[in-house]
C-alpha cells in the first residue's frame, strides 16, 4: 500500500480511525480501571450502590427537614440528579487523571491520545449503570409511577456522554499545559453543581435566575434524565434541541482542540 501524504485525513478523523483500530487496548484500559477500583475497595461494587444512597439520605435530611424544601418524592428527585452529576464530574475529572498518569506511556509507545478520555467515559458508563439500580429501587419503593417514558432516558445519557467527552478532551488539553488544572477544576465543579438544579427545584428561583441558570448545559441534561422517571413525562422538544446543541457543539469543539495539539502531548506530559 502506497502512503500519499497529500491525501491525509483530518486529525479528527485520523484519531477516530486509530482509536477504532486500538479498540482492544481501549477495552483493556476500561477493564483494568474497573478491576483496580473495586479490588482496592473493601465493599467493591456495593460501595457504588451505597455511595449515592448515603448522599441522598444526607441531602434529604438537610434540605427537606432543615431548609424545608418541599418536593414530592424528594429522594427520587435528588438521587436522579446526583446520578447524572456523578457521571459527569467523575468522568471529566478521571480523564485528566488518566492523561497525567499515562504521560510516561505516551513517551515510550504509540497509543491513541484520546484513549484516556474514552476509557474514563467507559468506566463512568459502567458506574452509571450500577448507580441506576438503587435509583429505580428507591423510585419503586416510594411509589413513583414508572411509565414507558423512561425508555427515552438512554437518549439523555447519550447526549450527556457526548457533552462529557467534549469537556474531557478540553480539560485533558488544558491539563497538559497547566499542571494545576485538576484542583482548579474540582473547585469549579463544586460551584457548577450548586448552579444546577440537583438538590433544589428551579421553581424556588426568581424568573430572572431561572433564565440565567438555563445557560448551564448541565441544567438541561439533568432535566432530560430526571423528568421521564420522576415526573413520568417526556421533556419538550425545545429541551431536547437545546441539549443536542450543547452536546454536539461541545464534543466537536473539544475534539478539534484536542487533535490540534495532540502531537505535543508526548513531549509535555
């Protein structure tokens, strides 16, 4: 086969093709990460089930009893938001950690640079699936009606995955050049969480603040995931279009930024 440098694919397409070629390596990254995480934990998979439940109990006690936030079936409301937020925050943070820890690997052998972000996404998806178990059990226990509208929840997850991947690629690129990116992002995540209607209903805010908060992409992803389960309804088409726009734009921008600088990563990590 003759290689013609004049007919190279774009960096974005090349990265996707190479990642597909190295899919076995990607599987090993995800598998090893999951095994390592649960092997080091005494509770293993049980902790993935208990963690959102314990957080939900604490938040329910604090916000429904102390701050008197009155939301019907509040445990289901808050847990459905926490599941989404945990997936996003853990996936994007872990992508940066993977890149930092994999820097020496990039210097020794060739691997697709995006494998660190994609593997973090894969691990996050497994954990999300496990976290859905206590979510549905709590919903059933509290008498939340489960309708066929929950079948659209995977579409909400898909859009969340695209958005998370785009953010992960941007953060990985930034982390290569700025060593303090991870602690800075952890502070940003805390602020971002409180600007997202996870532990409170948006209705308690003024109309002006509600309009401002809707500029937050996670606002829409949480609503798309929560409403089919908690409210038993499918969100309006406008909500889906906004979420699709945020997901696609963020993913494309993140991929373009990441691939534009990918040749430098092995020398800077």
